[in-house]
């Protein structure tokens, strides 16, 4: 007996969304942050902090809302980006609150400004705004390729943001803030995202022309003379930022981001060499006549030589000593003395508290979390199916990595201080809001990249399969 049956071709099998994995990692991240908060309170006065319940509830609400929005609007997104950012944000709130309890910082603020305002409550509010911006990005931005339409608008917006601080007073020697009444923002934090959008759209169109080489010299393919135009313009703009705003951090970030994306787009090592040489030439040239940059280079070369005469030397010296006193396992939460650094203890130098109270092990763990965020961003770039998404993901990941490097390198004495903010950890509304937006765009790109292709529509030419049964 034989039976003939008609079967259609099997469609694509849906990939796992990994949202439950993300939920478990979110619970783990929030638990670590609450545990750290409890440890600080027990170390300072022997009791659990009174605000522990409110802090835990606030973190649960922020993380829960973000997870639900990702589950709804980006179900195939990378499952680690959101938990890693939440963990860093939660630990940053703990570190800032720990420094708020320092009587030394309270007394210094009251003697200089007449009052002391804790930063932890404001940072929690900024974190809520940042999560709200992430939610808005995921709901409004249905497809990251829409951003490609705004390539040159992004260029204009980025230039406006970078130039605006020139017209406002300098803060601690650098013009990086825009003050509007009681509010102040750091435009450079938002400019890095907009610049990445512009570079992605521009390089996607021009990459073939930029990849051409006219001659080979010392094992390198040298670009044609007319193709040096874009990198020369970006180099000049970064130098102008360094000269007029004395903002070494934004200048390094801006130029480094362009060189990374240029290399990824063209696969020409010569662009990396040109970029490094031009960056070094510009930095040396500016350091010869700009006093603010000179003082930071001097503090980097020998911070203990000018300990009593230069504030930057004093800060770096205290930071180095805090790292040394931390040892391998640290002094414990709330047991360090990094508050001796002063007003920058919870901003540029918040890693000093990590190094002293959590030791080398804790510092490596924090840097590993940053490294994982960058790795997931690069993995997203590799998985993206369109060139614009690849360039945008690698640009955002590169900007994040450069910022972490220049801040950590400056605090540890590896490079001169830059004045930038450590993403998610340090106090600063502009930084935490902008970096949540950055994570939101990476989540959107990863959702598009990991989303399974739709099954082909059935046709009248269905496959005929003959099954013979005895």
C-alpha cells in the first residue's frame, strides 16, 4: 500500500530571544549593587543604611522597566548589554553615595561654598532620565538604518555641540560645559554619538575612494593626496577643540573615533599610522604653548615633584597612593581614603576608590565589565547585515572604549589627565544620560542583526514528497 502526501518546505526556525537570560543577569546585577550598598553602610557606622530599601527599589524599577521595553520592542537584542550597563550604573551610585558620607569632603565643601549637596540622589535622577532616553530610543527608533538619512544633519549638530562650550566660562581650566541657569550639560558626551552617526553614513559612501592607494612606501599603502582631505579636516578640528577649549579628552575621543572607523571602513593600516602621527604632532604642538595642557603633562611626568604647587599633581599623587594602599584585595567598601583627592573624587578619579577599596581584583573586575560591553558591541557590528549598522556599532563601541581608556589611563598615570567622565561610574548627568542612549542604539542594532530572517512565503510549486508505506 502506498500513500502520497504533499509537504511544503520547512521555514526558518526562530532563534532564541535570550530575554530570560537577560532577566536573570539583571537580577544578579541588581543584587550585587544592593549588596555593595549594604557593605558600605555596615563599614561606615555598623548598621544597614537607611536608604537601602529606596535605593534597591529604584534600581529594580529602572532595570525592570528597561528589561520589559527590550523584551517588547527588541526581543532579539544582545542579552548582556543591558545587565552590564545596569551593574556599572548601580555600582557607580554606591561609590558616589560612599563618598557623600565623607566628613572630609563635607567640611571642605562647606568651607568653600558654604553648603554641601550630596551627589548620589542627583545621580539616581540622572540615571532615571538616561533609562527613559533608552526607552525612547527603542520605541521611536524602529530601525537603525533610519539614522543614515541624517548623515549631514548629524555633522552640523555635532559641530554645534562641540563649538558651544567655547562661548561659556572655563571650569577647572577647560571649556567643556554649557551652563543655562541652574542647569549645566557637557555637550561632548552627546556629540560622540552624533559624530558616530555622521562618520558611519559618510564612510559607507566614500569607503571605496578612501581605500584606494597611490603608492607603496616602507610596507604601507599610502592614500592618494586628495583622499587625505577628510582626515586633515578632522585633525584640524580636533586641534581647534584642544586649543580653544583646552579639552584634551574630547579631542582624543573625536580624532580617535574617526581613525578607528576609517580603518574599519577601508581596511588600510596606513590610516592608523597617519592618525597616530598626526595626533602625536598636534598634541605636542599644543602642549608647547597651552598652559593648561602643559600643567597636565607636567603632572603626568612627575606628579610628586609638584605635589604642593599644582592641583593636578596633588590629585594624581593621591590617586597613585590610593591604588598602592589597596593592594590585591583592597581595604574594603567604605574603608579607604580616596576622598583626600577632593572635589574630583567622585568624578574623574572615582576609579581611585575602586582601586583602594576593592583592590587590584576589583579594578580588574570593573575593567572586565567595560571590556565586555565593548566586546558585545563589536560582536554586534560583526553580526550586522548592513554596512551602515556595522560602522555605527563599531563607532559607538570604539567611542566607549576610547573614553574608558583615556579616563582610566589618566587616573592611573599611564597618560596625561583628560578631564573626561568614567561612563556610568562617575557623577555627571550628561555622561550617564548619553551612555544610556549609546546602549539603546547598540541594543537596537543587535536586535536587527540577531532577528531571524522571515520564512519564505508558500508557493503553488510545493515540494512533492512520496512516502511509501507497506
